[in-house]
């Protein structure tokens, strides 16, 4: 006697699921977006864990230093481009008034980018603190404190490409990004000069 009720309940459930699917499929984009899972932008490296030492191969103590490999995930679906900035935040103020040195900048990387292999570059290159369009390897001064510096790799997901030429400064990149950031994340590496 219970079997007909089970069949009816199952059929009603299927109909309700189909109606809900049809509603969401035809709903305005703004409404549908609220039902998307909350995916968070993340960045990691196969070379070092967050807040641990950056290997020598990616520092000025290497014979031919290269930028470390990076992995990106959780890029928002509506992102158009990515920007990456690497900064040393422990520079003595006697060397730099604001205590920050820009080591690396890339922008207008495709939003589909999921990784940068060691030494790789995508999009347009920004200028580092010395004005060069290259990766400046970690190289904390040996005659000042702290001996170990922190290097922040910051990734930004943007809703547009930046209207900037290659060689733009980090300050220009930050200004151009204002109002266009959909998500951001960071990875911290540490480095202290090797004894010779």
C-alpha cells in the first residue's frame, strides 16, 4: 500500500528539481551568480611553503637566480586578467624611506593562468625597484638588521586589463588596479643571505 505513495513522492520531487533547474537556468545572471560556490583566490609554490625560507636557487646567492614557480587557483569566473607584485617589506629605512623594495611585477596575465614555472613570465612586465623589467632576486643587506627579510608575493584578480605600458612602476600598477580588484591573495617567503 505504501509503494504508490513512494512513487508519487519520488515523481513530485523530480518535477520540483526540474522546475528549480529551469528557473535558475533562465534567471538573470546577477541572480544566478549568488548560487555559485564561494571559491577563494589562492597562490602557492612548489619551491617553498607560506612563511618559510625561499630556496637559494631563487635568491641573489645563486649563480643564475630565477623567479620561483607559482600556482594559482580559485580565480573568479568574471576575472579578465591577473597581476602579480613581489615586495620586500623589511628594507632598512636608511636605504629606502618607506622600507619597501619592489622585486617583481607582472600584469595583464590571462585570467586563465594557473601557474608560472620557475623563471617564467606572462603578460606585461612591470619595473622593479631599480627600474629594470626583470625579477630582482631576494638579497637582504648583510650589514643591517633584520638579517632575514620577508618577501610578499601578492596576486590580484582583475575585471579588466590595465591600460598601462610595459615597464610601468608598481605605484602605477596599484593606481590602475583601484576599483578593478575582484580578489587578492598573498604568499610570504623569507630569505637570509648565505654564509660564504
